[in-house]
C-alpha cells in the first residue's frame, strides 16, 4: 500500500509502546504520536492526504472518517441544520442513517415520492423533487442507489441552484465514479464517498466532502461524529483507495457479464443485479456453498458488488455459476397505510400480515426501510423479512405491530 500515511507508518523505527492500543505491538496500529499526526487537528501527513483527496474528489475540503459513511451523513445533516435548514426533502428509500441523522440534527423530513418497479424503489423524478421542495429548504439524494441507478442529477442540481437551496448526496456507493460525470462532486454542495464499498479501502473507511460556504460548516460538524481514536490502518487505506487507478478492463468485463446473465440494465458497472424472485434464497445458498458471496439477497434480487480490485477470474466464475440457476418472477411489495397506535406486540412475519407496523424495519443490507411505522404489513414484505439473512428494526426476527 502506498500513500503519505502508509509511508509514515512504514518508516516507524524502534518502538517501545507505553501508549494505547493495549496490544503493545510495533506496527501500523498506533495512536496519535509525535510523528503520526492527529485526525482531529491534522497538520502533517493526514492533512496532506486529505488535501490530496479533496483535489481528486473535486472538493474544497475532504475529511477522512474511520466510522463509515454513516458518520459522514450525520456530519452533513448537522451542517445543514447549523446553516439554517429546518426541513429536508428526502426520498422514501433513503438509508436508515439519513432517518436517524435527521432526528439527531432536529431536521424535519419531507418525503420525496418514489415509484416502485420490478420490486425496486426507483429514483425520484424531477417533478417529484420539485413538489417536495415546495415544503423543504434542502434536498438529500442517494446517488447511485443500492441497485446502481441515478437520479436526474444535472436537472435536479439546476433546480436547486435556481431555488438557492443546497443539494447534498449520500454517495456511499459511488466512490469509484470520481472523475466521471456521474460522481456526486459535479452536483452537490456536500457529499459522502464510501471508499470501503466500491474502492479498495478497509471496512469503515469513508470521506465526506464539501464546496463553497458549506466547507466551513462541515469542518465544524465532522468532529461530532468521528472517533477520537481513529484506526491508522483504515486511514492509510482511505488514502490508498482514493488514489487507486481505474480498472477499465474489469469495467468492460462487468458490462459483458451483465448482458450474459440478464442482469438489470443499470448505469453503474460495479453493481450486477440478478432477478431471482422467490428463488433468490436458493440461488444465494447454492453460490455460497461454492465460495461466491453476493452483497445482498433482498428476496427478489441478488446483488453482486464489484470494484477496481475485482479479479477477472472471479467475475468469470460468477458468470459460469449464476448463469445456470433457475429464476422466478420478481414481485413488488405494494404497501398500504393505516392508522395505528397504542400497545404493540412482536409477531413472526407471517403472523403480522395485515397488521399495522409500529417500528420501521428492513433488510440489512441495503439497510433501507421496507416497512415504516403506519404501513400495513403485506404478504410480500413478510416473505422478504422472513427470508432475510439479516434485518434491522425487528425484535428477535419478529415485526413490531400495533395490537389493534
């Protein structure tokens, strides 16, 4: 691994530790020392690495975080609040960190309507964004989303500029796109790059960036949501990932694989989304038994996540194995709303069908709510939650619903 931070760690001389961490071993996992700089107030290699990242990512300022994209989302939302934003327009299918961060920041959320097609919440239209902005001071978009789709970035950015309202982007799944017309930096005032997702950084490595007047507000907000004991290996990997070159060979191979496998036609080469319907669980288990692990199984689709570090031979194995598997029709989870309140009870998903949801829940990943408070639990939602490998918002696998 190369980079300013990695070079600093590699130059470490004789080292007897009377400091944290407790393992007391010489190596990359150190604390803030006289030679290692300090993420909270960097003046050395970390400052230089963050400045490099800002130039590469098209920002005025960029801040590394070893607490994942979630901490970057929280920092952006706090920055919005300190900048006078009170109501934030947000698509319904936003990541759960957006919902929680808005609550922490004291922001009122204005939902941006989304249509469902083939089991997926599609990116909001320009008309839907315009309607939501009538009651909002700012807009947060997810770009790309978890299935590799993008909003109308240029048109929406022009609309935001015309109204004088800030646009922020949860780009956690789009860091591999920097330097292209699809990257968040071309449109947003603040955005997050989850470099551990689609670039070769260690888990929890992310960068949050800003332009213009929002740079100072983000600088003031980011310390609230970063650990005071950051991992130096993760910091070094963030810098390495941001500076990692494109791999056009694997990009071309990914597009060829999509066509060969009948994947969803999405604009993001890094996300191969295969429709299996109710057979998705069987397909996942078959692949896992042969050492192939997808990013997630949402009960309809298996999503396979690539990066510039993906090996061509591994992609060929995926095509060979997945291409032989049977598929079923994809189903939409059409939801109804109903009044609910009072006491709650935890029921197994099948038993909860027809009841009113009392606690937001969904599959993990992609960590997007499948049911919100007030949604009537549908048979399709229950099926997907019952078959989920992992979920959030449930109580020991049960859905929290109102008793009556």
